C-alpha cells in the first residue's frame, strides 16, 4: 500500500511531527537505548557539577537554587574584591568562579 495513509497511527512519534533528528535516528525517532543512557549520564554529570558549585543537592527546588545562587553571587561579587574577600583567590580566579556560579544557576533553573 501507500507509504502514508490518513488513518495512520502517529502515536509512536514523540513530538507529533517528522523532523531531521527523527529521520537521522531512525523511524519515528527511536534512538539506540545505549545512546539515551549516555545522554542521561552526561546530563546528570553536568547537573552534579553545577549543583556542587552552588552547594545544593540534585533534588533542590527552584527556590533553594535561587537562595544558594544569591548567597554565592553576593559572596563572590566583583564589588567585594575591594575589601579583599576573594577567599584567597586571585581576582582572575574569583572572576572565573563568579562566572561558574552564574552558569550553574542558569543551567539548574533552565528546566526546573
């Protein structure tokens, strides 16, 4: 029969349409299970890294993440450098840490 019929079951399609990703990974986007596990492990490792920067757990809610971010951002804010409160870091190291704090907050709140 024809490839496409109007009574075709679209329930296997994850997002309701056909796109390049689904075409690349196979019919209806069913990727290799090993690839899914690798992606999940990579996401978890990223989450753990960012959670450690803010000092929160992976199960932290949006409000807890926000509170930890505010405390850390105030602690390492560039305005604090004049008073020498950089925890023994050089100004460049403190700048990099401040950027990591901001990146961690953005990453963790992007999906919560």
